[in-house]
């Protein structure tokens, strides 16, 4: 991941980051999903949602309003 990107959300559930990525996209915020789950045992590991540092405060605010 490039240095100008930060994790805005981390979860063990892929569907959560998929929903949040769609919500961020609708609000004009580009994001990237990095799945670090073990490929053999999908119950181990996390999925991370990254946004550009310039968009981080707005993305964090939007995600907090969803939760």
C-alpha cells in the first residue's frame, strides 16, 4: 500500500467492508480493500479498508455515522 493511505476500518467480515466501500464511493471517496484472511481457513485474519489520507477525516466521520 502506498504511504499516503491509511486504514479507516478493520473487520473479520468481508461484507462489512464491501458495504462501507460502496457508501464511501457514493460520497466521492476512493477506497481500497485489502483482504488478509488465511486462504485455507477463512476464519483467521482481517479485511482492511484503506482511504487516502486527504479523505481520512471525512471517511471516518461517514463510517462512524453508519455504526
